[in-house]
């Protein structure tokens, strides 16, 4: 993954509502959510949600699919994992972290 894509993804997540939307989509998994369900869950105005979903889609973190009359938004896990991989690529000076706790105690 190139640095420009990582910066774009991190910039998209650097806004509280977009981070909430993205986390909600990660939680529901492959089923995804309609804008109405996201609005109901987060209590956000439709125009505001539309703007933030567009930003997440443009950053590659969220996909949009039409299902009949509805739009379904899903977290784009491959892109999310690529961003995380980029960020942790040189963790612990290149040595693999043995367990999740090892990464927390790593002096990287």
C-alpha cells in the first residue's frame, strides 16, 4: 500500500462521526448497513451522514452496493487491513510480535 492511500484513510478516520460510522460497519460485518440504519443507530441527520459516508468511500475504507432500492454500506476489510499492515510493517524492528500483549509491551 502506498503512503498516499494510508494518509487518505487515516484522514478520513480523523473525524469523530466518520470513525463512529466506520466502527459500526466493522461491527456488523459483511451484512453491512443501510443509511437509515446508520442514522437510527447514531442519531445523525441524513445530509450529514451522506457527506461522511462519501468521504469513507473515497478513502477506500467503505464500499457501497445497491440492493434493490437500498444502498448497503460495508467496511472494506482488505483496505483496512492494508492500512494496519502498513502501520505495523516495521513493528519491533522487524521482529514478529509473539502475541497481542507483546505488541503492547513492544518498545517500538
